[in-house]
C-alpha cells in the first residue's frame, strides 16, 4: 500500500510538472578566478594539479536544504569537498526527489585546471522547484569548495529571473583541519560549521570565481495547455507511450543523476512507443521536443 501511495504521489507531481506550471531553461556558467595572482601562495605557485571537481547540485523547493553556511556538512557534502566524490551527495538528492522536494540532480562538468570555465547547458526546472543548489571541490584541498545554496530563480512577482550573477569565495566544509592544499588527512572532531575562507590563508580576500545564471527560454502554462503531452502508462514496466498534440521530433530519457540513458530522434509522429525494458527500476525524466521546438519535461516511474 505504501508503494502504491508513493507512486500516486509521484504521478500527481508528474501531472503538475507537465501541465500545471511554467518551465524555465537556464544556462549556468562558472568562471574561475583561482590563480597565483589572485590567491598568492607562499610557495610561489598553486599546486601543479590544481583543478575543480564536477559542478554538481540540484533544483528543488524550500522543503530541503542540501548545505548552508553555519550548518554542518552532510556526508554527501563532505565527500564532494574532501574527495570530489559525488555518489553520497547524489544519494541525498535522490532521497529528496523521492520525498517530492527536488526534481533533478545536476551532474555538471569538471575543470582540469585552476583557471577556466564550467558550463551547464539546458538546465530545465519548473515553478514547483525554483531553487538552485551547486557545489564543487577546490582540488587538491583538505575540505575546501565553492557553492551556492537555494538560489531562488523566481523574483518577487513569480517571474523567472533573467540573469543572476554571484561572486563566489572559497568555503571550508568543516570536516578536515588541514591548513594547506596538500595537508595530510586530519579529520575535524567534533565537526565544525561550514564557513567562509575569504581572506584566510592560502586564500586572499579576492573572489575565487563568478557564477552567472542566464535565462534562455520559458515555456508558459498556456503553451503547455496548447501543446498537450500525455505519457502513459505511468508507472511503466517495459514500454510507455508519448502522445502530443503536435508532431514529436525527439524523446530523451534521463536518470536521477541527469545522465541521458535513452534517446529517439527524427520521430515525426504525434504518438510514439518507447521501449524501456533495458533500464533499471527507478525514477526518470522524459524530455520531449516537438516540431515547433517546444520542450516539455515529465517524470516517469519504471517498475
């Protein structure tokens, strides 16, 4: 009975996602300012292997906070900050998705150098999940990272913000007491609150990077109503069908980590059956693009 109620709750949220709200597509760009010039190290240079781990996160509502300044790092945040490992963090996002607090995990790119850029394209979310959380490890380091917590993509009028620019400073996750990039592992016991490293050696008071969040497009509720999409059965076992009032051009299926696991292109039909028998059970996002280039995202449960 509990499983059936969970599926029913997810089906209700799927309907809201597809038909009841506007959808916004954003591009997220992180520009690094981590250099010997901006953050001079006493050795005369940054570590030779200075780099950034994957820029990861989630879009979510106000029912969950994945990390915050002054709070204690979760296991997932600790693993990102200390190891650049995202498995535990994605498990936390997955739990939030199951509880209806998040609609997707974000698995962005990494950066193999200190200076450079990381770009997340086609980040799609809805009014039900308007908050953006991101983080990435400053590597190598004891437990240092950058990140943003619960950035609201909607303004006070409920409209999607056109552009958000955030100056980022290095952050201490509070889980390791090392004082330099290559310090040996020194677990902090008891764990300390997450805090800013602005102006604390080996960092200067300069920013370590800039995050620019740019609105690319909005699919409104009227557009959704005029371009109705139906996905059934849901939950599905081996196959599901997508039906659209307009001709479909492509269907993409993503897992909860944001990885594309299936794609059908050049469809040119209003109704399409999709074989998912090879996919493991779980929650997925199904993205459709019509012949008029309008996008829609729906959730699917694979039994």
